[in-house]
C-alpha cells in the first residue's frame, strides 16, 4: 500500500513528506495506522549526523496508533487494538529473558539496522529505492510495520496523542530513576536539563518520595514548569553556579543522585561534582561529547558511581502501563509537556524541539482520531 512518510534523504537534510510503498506484511509483523508520534532528541541526533545512519530513512520512535493487520505468527495483538510503539528486542537472549530488554544482544541491529534481518526494506520509493526504518517502527509515517515486541496494548480510553511520547523520552527519564538510580524515600536528587527526559525523571523522583528535587536549566520558563511538577528547588545555571547552590542546599553534602540529560561536557562534570559520598550519576543524553574526570578523586575517594541506563532499563510492556496509571492518578501529567503539530509541520516541530521552544512536540498524523 502507499503511505505518506517524512523522509530524510541525506544527513542534515530537512524532512520531506513523500509517498512511499509499504512492504507486504511478514508473518511476525503488525501493520499499524499511526495516529500520533512524539519527536525525540534521538531523531534529531540521527538527522544531523551525530550517529551514522543509512539514508534515505523514515525516523520516528514514539508512535501510537491502531492495529490494522497482524501477521500469521503474531499472538496477543489483534486488529483494532490501540497501541504504543517502543523499542525492539529479541525476547530470547539472556538479557531479554532476565527482564532487561534494553540490553538485548541484538538491540543495535533491531533498532538501528534500518532493514529487516533478511535485508529487505519496509519502505521503498516509487523507483524502488529502499528506505531505511528506525527502531523497527518508523512512526513518522501514516502507516508502518512493526514487531510484537515493540507494542504495548492500551485501554482505548487512553488518548493516543498523549500516550505516544511514552515510547522513548518519558520512559527513559522515569525509568532512569525507577530502575537505574532507585532513590530511597527522603533522598536528594539533581536533574540537569528539563526537557522531556529530565521532567520525566523529575516526576518519577517525586513519585519515589525524594525529599529534595533540584532542577537545573537555562530557560526560566522550563524551570517554572519544573516547579509546578514537583521540583523543590530550581537553578538557572546561566545566572547561578549550580555546584555552589546545590552544595549550599545540602549543607555541603551534595545530592544522593543526579541525572544529566544535556550531554554537554561541562554540565556532565558538574552533575558528577554535585554528588554526595556514595552518590550516583546517570548521564543519559544522546551526545557526541565526552567527560573528563579523575577516577580516584571524583569516584573512588567518595565511593561515587556513574551508570549507563539505556531506555530507562525499562520493560515497555510493564513500565508504560505503570506510567499511564500514574498519569490517570494525576502524578505524571503528560499534557503539561506536549504541544500538538500537524504532520505537515514536522520541520517546525523539529526546530521547536531542538531550540527548547517546545518540550515535547507531538505530530498528529490522523486528524480524524478522537479518544
């Protein structure tokens, strides 16, 4: 069938809406009519070339939609189901079987390989040119093919337009706190960067019972939103020394945990320096920047740790329903972070995401959808 997709034809090129051919469904695949898709920083990182990728490509990995068709080998999903799409995982390697699918042995080929294991393409241009997919979902398309492990079936009462960004950014932020840092009730945390990932982490920290939650950013409007979502203290690091302020707030002890979502070298180092004895830093940004520190002085002498947490170390099929439950209870107000854009305005939405003008842009691909 023919679909409309936002195509990146080469590194750093803008999105172009094109008519593509969607491949026939394979036995282990599911065809989804995409209702909405969040735009994530990872999409922008791939578009501008921060990581190598095969172009032309259809990006997007925060999709939500309605199942239209399932392959003969698919179980547990049926036409008409409302679904969120997250990342792909194999389901049978040791990491998947032990409840850590984000550490799947085949994570890179499944999510960043661009093509099926047999080398075929899900999308192609009219002249037959293959078009790479992304995260085994490519949600910047009106219809797509994905795998069972990508899918989380939702109650149809949940607004798919709000559920879409749970597939990556908010899942990453919340999961980093819940599954990676695991802060004790009454502990302290600092979160650097108050975009979708940072605010997801911050809301999770509040749910986890952190006593002191410090949000650090350079945009006053974002810091104001952070305060409304649970930050006990905010710091504009353009105007204040974040390290000095956090030390003062904690009687010079530092915080139990910190999260960096900026990926900037100096900020990551500050996120390490603000840690208390025994504290843990989780730097989670997709970045090309490095961090330099002395292992003895900055880690060993204070028994600090720095941990990698990919996709929040979350199992999407259990973590996303939990976040939806928090949302329904008023503890995870997704609606305060999102701004809706028409699919045709994808380049503006991408620019607004990159500039910080919008925390979480959500593209509406099916304007007829009503929750």
